[in-house]
C-alpha cells in the first residue's frame, strides 16, 4: 500500500495544484513542492528501513503490493520495490523538486496547469519504476507521455509544436512495438500454461523458442531504446530537449531517459536470457556508436541546450553499453551513471534555462565572458561541465569508469572505441565553458546573478555529485542484489580465455575497494 | 411457448409500441421538451426490459430473429447510445432550428432508426436483416436532411440516400445468389453449403462478397467510403454522432453474426479479401485525415480507419475476435459520442463548429469542453487511462492470438500516423490565442452560454464511461465473454 502512496501523492496533488492557481501562483508551486517532498521523504523512509543491505533481487521484493485488476487476462495491479527502483524513485522525487525550482521564475502563465502536468508525469514515472505487471507497466509508461507532451507543446520555445509532435510520435511508435510484444509474451504464457499472465515473475519463468525470443527481445529493445535514446532512434531528442521549457527538459533528460534504461535493465535483459549473448554485441555496439555520435555532434553545436542534449545522448550510450555487458561492474556503473547523469544534465539544463531567462537566447555565439557577469552561474557551469566530462572525484566518473571497466572483458574493441567518447566529452564540455564564460564579454547588458534558491539547488546537486563521486557505496550496495541477478552466466564465446570465475571475485573486490574510502 | 417468445422479443415490441405512441403524441400536441423526454424515456424503458428478455434467452423467435445475450448486449449499446444522442440533441435543436417548425418528428425518426438497429442485432435471416437495415437507413436519411432550409444537410441526405439504395441493391443481389446456391435465407442455412460440398461454389462466394460489400458500404470501409466525409460533415452534429455509433454498432453486431454463422472466415480467399479491406481502410482513413482542416471530416476519416482496426479484430476469428470486436465497438461508440458531442455542444446558431479555428484555445475559454474533446481524442488515439487503449489492446491481442502479424503491424503503424492528426487537433485546443480574439464580442457571449443540462449530463456520462472502461474494464470484459459465448454456442445448436 505504501507503494501506491508513492504514485498517488503526486497524481492526486496534480488537480489540487491546478485548482490552487485560483488563489495564487505560489500555491500551485508549493503544492507541487509539498507533494514531491513528501514522496522523497517517503522513499527515504523506505530506504532507511533497509540497513541490512538485503535489498532484494528479483523474485522477492523489498515491498510488494498485489491486487487483482483484470482477472480475465491475468492482469493485476502488482507493484514491487527493490533496490534499483528505490534509487530511481529517489532520483525522480529529487529531480522533480529541482525541475519545479528551475521553473519558478520561468513559468509565469498557466502556472497551475503546468504543475499539474509535471506532477502527473512524475507520478507516471514513479509508476513505471514500481510496476512489475507488464500491462500495468505499459499503462504508466503511456500515462507519463501525455502530460509531458503538453508541457512541451504549451510552454515550449518557438518551435514547440514540431518538437512536441516529434517527441510524441517517436515514443509512441516505440511504445506500440513494445506493447505488441508484451501481449505476445502474455499469449505465449497462455500457450504454455493455459492462462494468460502479464506478471513479471510468471514471465521470468517462461522459456521461449530461440526465434521467438529473438523477435521479442528486439521489440522490447526498440521500445526502450527509443526513450533512452540511442542511434538510430534518437532524432527526436535534440529538438525535444531544446524546445522544452527548462523544467520539462530536466524531467525529459533526467527521468524519462531513465525509464528507458530501467526498462532495459528490468525487462529486456532478464526476460530473454536465451538470446542475450547473441544480441549483447549489437546493443553494445549501438551504445558505443551513441557515445561517439553524440559526442561528435555535441562538439559542433552552437546552441547551449542542443549541446547538452547531444552530450546527454553520449552519456546514454554508456548506459546501453553497460547494460548489455553482462558483468556486475558494468551494471553497477550503469546505475551510477543513471543517477550521475540525472544530476549533471539536470543542472546543466537548469543553467541553460537561467541563461535563457537572462539573455533570451541559448546561442553560445552571442555569449562570452559570463564569468564577469554572473559569477555564480559561470562557476556552477564549470563544475557541472567538469562532472559531465567525467572528472575523477565526481559521480559521472564513477559511472563511466565502471561501465568501461566492466565492458572491456565482454567487448574490448567496442569499449576502446567508447572510451574515446570520454576524451570528446572533455572537448565539448570545455568548449562550452570557453564560449560562454570566458573570452571577451559580448553581452553588454548587466544581468542579475543566479537567485539564492537556484544557486542553492545547484549547490545541493553539486554536493551530491561530490558525495557520490567519493563515496558511491550507498547507491551501489542498494542496487547490488538486483544487479547480481542480471549478470550473464555465460560470457560471450570470444572471451573464453577469461573464465567468469576469474572475473567475478575481482569485480567484487574492486567495487568494495572503490566504495570503502 | 408463445409467452416466452413475447418475453424474448420484449425490447423490440416495447420500442415499436413507443414509436407509435410518440407519433400519436406529436399529432395530439406539439411540445419539444415533452416529446424529447418521452423519447428518452422510451429508450430507458426499453433498456429496462433487457434483463427481463434475458431470462427467456437464448431463443429463436420464428426463423427470422434470434434473441440471445449477444443480441441483448448490442441492444443495450444501441439504446444507451440513442439516449445519449437524444440528450445531446435537445439544446442543439433549440439553438439550431429556431426558425424551423416541427422539431418533434426528429425524435420519432430517431426512435424508428433505433428500432431498425434493434432488429439488426437480432436478425438471423436475410428478411429481417433487410427490413432492419432499410428502417434504419430511411430514418437516417430523413434525419440527415432534417434542416430543410440549409444546403449542406440536403446534399448530405441525397448522398446518403443514393448510398443506401446502391448498398441495398448490392445486398439484395448477394442475397439472391446465396439463396440460389443454398436454398436458404437464414445465415446458418447459407453456411451449411460450406460443410456439404468439397469446393465452395463460385456464386456462393460471390454472394458472400456482395453481402459483405453492401455492409461495408454502410459501415464506410474503404474503398466504399466516399460518402462518409460528406455525410458526416453535412449532417447535423448529433445525427453524425448517431450514424457513427448506433448505425455502426448495429451493423457490426449483424456482420459478426453473419460471419460467424456463415463461417466465412474458414475460406482463405475471403480472409485475404477482408485483410485487404482492413489495410486499405486503415491507410486510406488515416492518410486522408492527416491534413484535414475540418473537425467533422477529420472524425469521419478517423472513423474509416477505426473500421479497419475493427476488421483486424474480426479477422482473428473465433471467440477472441468476437470479444475484441464487441469491446471495440462499445468503446468506439463512447469515444465517438464524446467527440461529436463536443462538436454538438459547441455549435452555435447557423452552423456547426467544425473548423479548426473554432477550437483554437478552447481549453483556456471552456476548459471542461476542451478536456472532454481531448479525452475523446486521446481515447481514439488509444492512449491509456482511456477506454480506447483497452479497445486497442483487445484488437491487438486478438490479432496476436491469431498470428496475424502483418495486420497487427499495419494497425500499429496506422495508430502512430493517426496520432498525428489527433494531436494536431489537441494542440489547437491548447493554442495561445483564445477563441474570443477572432470575433471579439459575439463569441465570448456564446462561450459562456450554458451547454444545457441534458447535454452536460450526456457528456458526463460518456466521459465517465471512457474513463471507467479505461481503468476498470474487467466487469465489461466478463459480460462480453459470457454474451459472446452465447453467440457461438447458439450458432452451433441451431439446425
């Protein structure tokens, strides 16, 4: 039941925020803040109940809620919380708060409806992280789409209509492919056992023929990767991220992308072990392509938001790479990267939004010398640019490093290619700083520096980055049991020289080495 | 025995009696409100006889009619949809037909059309089939052209009349061929041919195809869809809603029974033909809707596409198909009523609100109305929390179950395409520029004008159905499964 609260608090607060607008814009904002803060506290409470480190892997959940919904089809309202969902829900509530703070001054029209949509979208995201009935999962997967679409279509920048359409059509196309395969899996379960079921645990037990598994896996993969995104399904990303209002950009990059990653980890990888070893190289290759492609394009962007968008594409490549590497190290890196990317990209979008508010543009050619104008903003930008390029000591570094380290044993060539992305990250991140903060001051107008609230939020995110960069253990131990279940028993055949028994202890050794300072 | 027959036929007898009484009441004294309430109550009372009739079902009343749970379910759909249309019509007629004398017959025609629909749902014989269809078609024809003083409705009425006549001609020819080959006019008897002979005679096949074409003409499946956009646009908005829902629902009930009883889906050639029709309908409907600037035409094209989705579900065959089709039709009726209901309520004197510009920024001026339209459109697009999602789920599930991969893929692709134009309309609702900006005073006054409580009530009912079926579809699913098993079972028991 407590899990339902996590979903229902934002969902029920949504209409309240809309109504609250009648009295004051701030009422709507505070309702949204209150709802998300309650969610955050609730999630932290759930986390604190788990000191033993026994956050469950699959099969057993830390918290579970099960109610029948459509018995005819074997569909139930089945929620389950484990370490992975817990970490992502914490991230959701936190970034939700950040998104609202970031929109505090930006959104001045239809404030109530804006926050209504934000809360509905976040409620959907939390639902996605909790649902372990595939039908329910898809339900939430779609629920978050419409409010997100409205956020872009109503409050976006000049080209918002185009961007919102592209976003909706792309993700919906991916979703429908996913939907058909979910239904197919349920029917295969019916063929095998005589009753249809959408339940995660039931479907985990299902054995599929190789050909069927291959197709289904492909469909599950496409459905999630569109959201992630990775090439060649990424073309909606730059437009959408750029045209969305700041708050929506933060949610899109920080959370919606994570739902795709979560889907890969929760469903694609464990449901189809039959074809995993064959498919993994392809997925990892796509991940590496995403890393390099995103990085190359980010280098040549002149628009700040577009640059962050492409860098986000590049970072998501690491997630794809790690998710299919099949080693525990890489999978833990993925979790770290999920959190770290949420924080760093969220902060960069927040900064881009702040710049847009001050100069009505995010075109970097028209900026320069901002360090002298808004020192707070420029210094935070430098910090998060460093985080984004993977400076050791910050969370992104842990994530990317673990992914690369863990993937090397599976696909050395791909991993070597991918690691070039980290170099490119330095190029575009520092290039961004060069264009905006340093050099001659092109913008003669004086602009106010970041407000205390925004600055405080950014400082908080920076503190988390440092904390997780130096002491990643809380996140890693919480998610480790889940990740252990995802480790592929069979290492791809080309690397039989390194038997799994050799890798695993060293992997654990390294994790404990990193995580205990 | 005889009494049981009467009980089974109670809904039809009931509504027939009410038709006569309504006619007499109009002759006695004209009063719009009174007749509207009377028509509404007629439907409601007929609806109340359904459980009673269910006690006597399944039952074959003469060779013409079969009253089973399946038919009763569709009757319920037809009647409740008609009730919603009546609720929507009342204020619309008051506003639109101010100068028009004799509004009351509108309700009589509506009841007659509904009566025809009821007959269709229970038909198991060509004669009852044809009678029901003609009753429905002729009443609708007069309803479409009910506003004699305007050009568009008259044009639409003539178009519908021509369509009806050609459909009937084709249908009759098909029936004649089937009778020639099988010597029987009952669906079941026609189907016997397939079991008796090794190879199916060509004329029999031709007959089935012709009957199907006749039905497809009425349903507006591509390539027999030419009349749909014009009639949908020209007809008064509540009547458009009626054509799109009651008439379609009753025909689908008949088509499903016909296809099941005749066993048409056991012939590969017919399956191929139907598949082709399904794909052509989906693609044509969606493509033509893409760049529509007229809301009614857009909904008309979308209804063609939805006909295609329905065929995909139908093609799956067996109980899964019957369930999926039935669920889809119910859902489709709810969401179409929602969309056209908004058009009805939002229409002002002198013409329906059908241009995109009419809806610009509606959300900021009349949020409830816009929310209703958004809900219906999202449902048509098949987005969760709405009934349309579960409907699409059913259709895809039926297709997957039967292994119709290509059709399912076509359905998905078309769903994505269709999203584009639904979104285009939705985004118009949320556009910056408020509607009152174009015509400063006149519109603003109109926009605050009450929608009329009957219409509000009807739309509220429809909205809650869309949401309820989207969130908690279990009970309806079980009801449908039970009813449909009745259709298949009775089909087998009859000689």
